[in-house]
């Protein structure tokens, strides 16, 4: 039960971080250093979320992302 709660808390944090990254991307010029950093961070959060729920990230975001 505790493990499930911890997983839910971690997944909520990762989702919130992912959304913040997307918002930062939206507020920056595409291709700018800020946009690229936010994109990289968003990808990392999504991979972490996939790992948390045991889903291969490649199935969610593809190999080219």
C-alpha cells in the first residue's frame, strides 16, 4: 500500500514537471537554447514516468524523439 502511494506521488510529480517543461517550451522560441533544454527535460520526465510504470519509453515517444 505504501509502495502504491509512493508511486502515485512520484508519477504526479513527474507529470507536473513534464507539464512545466511543455509550458516553458511554449513560452520560448522553437530551437532556442531554452526551448531545447525544456524539450530535453520534458523527454527525460516522460522516460522517467514510463520507467515508473514499466512501459518501454520507445512505445510512448518513439525512437526518433
